[in-house]
């Protein structure tokens, strides 16, 4: 489990949304006080594949999802308060069965 923040102070928020899969995944980029980049987003029901350039930590803040990391066949479930890490230059498939999953993505 991770200790998820409920807010970020002293940040810069990009107002242009990052919209994927016809609006089924939407996020906004946030630059925190130390210069680190994060995205805060929503994932609607469906299954979606994302590639990574940098390593990422995906923290689930609400809802639930299942995840299969590239190069594996194991699917793991994650709920609010849990996280998973994705290697750089890799990818993952994330699926939401119902409701909306909310997340914080930190670029490591």
C-alpha cells in the first residue's frame, strides 16, 4: 500500500487534457514544486494498452482495475490505495470492469 496524497500544493497544472481512447482515459499533467511530472486521471470501463518511455508508478486513488505488464501473462488486481510500477521503454494493459478508476501517475 502507498500513502496517497489528497492534494498537491505549489503546483503548475497544464490545462490541456491528455485524451486517449476516444475520451475513455483522460488526464491532466501536473508539475509539482520539486519539478517532478505527474498526471492525474480517470479511466472508464474498458481495456487499454499504454507504452512507456520513462519508468512510471501508477497509484490507484479510487475504483479498481486489473493490469498486465508487457512481457508477462499474469494479471493483477489493484484497488484504491495500491500501486504498480512499470519499467521504462515497456508498457501495460489496464482494464476497468465497471465504475471509474482514478489514478496518479508519477514519472520515475
